[in-house]
């Protein structure tokens, strides 16, 4: 069943299909047989040998955004300092 997000944005699903899915962990428990260890080692080699298709580019943060973020942080510090403590 496809989630509603992927039905609304099919390009998101297309981008997910080519990604490497984290480190090579095939089961949570330690394999107890020599055969299973060999299978897991071969699977890990296959995953590591496959080149990543999507190249991620980190976009720079605009200066106006960092300036506004800094002003907002400064405002919260000032507001917290200006608050009065009420004693009931």
C-alpha cells in the first residue's frame, strides 16, 4: 500500500528508490551459523559496491535567514529576562 504522501508526490518515491538505506544491517541478532555469516558478508559487499546515484548538494543558508534567526534568539532571551515571577 502506497502512503498518501507518495500518491500526492510520486517524484518523492522515485527519489527514494535509488538511495542507499543506511549501514549494512540485515538482522538485529548475531548470526549463529557460519553459512549465515557468509551470506551477510556477501550481501554487505554487494550493497557497498553499488554506487550512489543521487548526489546530494548542501544548499547555502541565506544571510537574511541567519540574521532573522539571530534576532529571534536575542528577542527570546530579552523576553525571558523581562518576565515577572508571580508569587501566589
